[in-house]
C-alpha cells in the first residue's frame, strides 16, 4: 500500500521518504518502469514533469548511472538525452564502447530544480541525501535485473549514493572496484560485477579545459572497456 505524501511543500516534516512501497512485488524492467511512473516516495515528483527511468537492453553488460535527469530529460522522459548525454555517447564511442548496448540510468529518477529568477529556465539542484536514499530501491532493483558486468558511476553524487559519503571522485576514478551492496531492497545483497567511477559528463561541459576533461573521461571509460572485451 502506497504511503500518503502531503500535498503542500512544507508539510514534509516527519514524512518518511521511501520508494519501497511503490516497487512491484515481481516482474522485469517493464513492470519496474511502469511502477516508477507512479512513485510518490519523496516530494520530487510534484514539480517534475515525469519519472525518468533507466533505458537500455535488459541484459546490458555495461550500466552507467548518473545523478538525476536534467531539464531535457525531464521533458522527454529519457535519461541522457541532453548535452551531457550527447557528450557521454561521444566519450563511450572513443573508448570503444557502444552506447546503444549500455543501460543508462540515474540515482534519482525525478528532476530537482529551482526556477530561474527571470524567465522560464529551470536551474538544476543537487538531490539531498534523503531523496537519494528514498530513490535507491529503484536503482537496486535495476541493478539486480540488468546484472551488468561493469557499473560506471558518473560523478560525485552518484558515487556517494553507491559508495558512501566519503567517496571522492578525484581520488577513486578510473579504478575497478567490487560492486557494493545496495540497501533499500535485499539488505546486504551485493550484485556481481565491478564498479568504476568517473566524472559526470556535465562536469566535462563545465570544465575550463574541456578537452583535457573529456580525455580523462575517455581514459576512465577505456578501463571499463578492457573488462568487456
Ligand atoms: S525521486 Fe525517486 S523516490 Fe522521489 S518520487 Fe521520484 S522516483 Fe520516487
């Protein structure tokens, strides 16, 4: 039974943020995607256009996880379709990986933003730890169903969600790590496979030296490519 979520912002005090009650008891990715479209596990669904669930082959050998959908993704309902996603596909290609064969998703499935002071622009806001924790059961189930050989974690926020608050992308990027256990579903259940962290493609777009940042992303992804040869 789904938990009630208060209607008005500010009514959240004491609310237990958790997507778990919305997860289907059984079924594959299509059932999971349908269920996620109705998730009210935290207040982020209220202002976003729609749930942006993962996309890609159900048995992909490579899975990539970012922070949350952006403005374009929110409108189109697909992950990584904006400028950062286009850059990511170019980087995958240069690393010898096929973006069409990868499963792409985010730690948080709704776009969190604040309206720009003027105009209609929506400014990205980082999800809180509470929102990331609430949303994690979706990712845990995706990870279990897809069971990739390599999970590439894009950026600090996704890294912290999967590896804990001490994660530093600058220190741990480009190195193959064991897959962590994800709470939120089957406690203590670690998926098989390996994890590799790198920067988020949006950080490459923001970098002063974009060329060097892009080369760094490609170098990290090339490590993942060696596992999938
Ligand atoms: S962000 Fe995640 S937990 Fe929150 S409403 Fe959306 S799908 Fe549910």
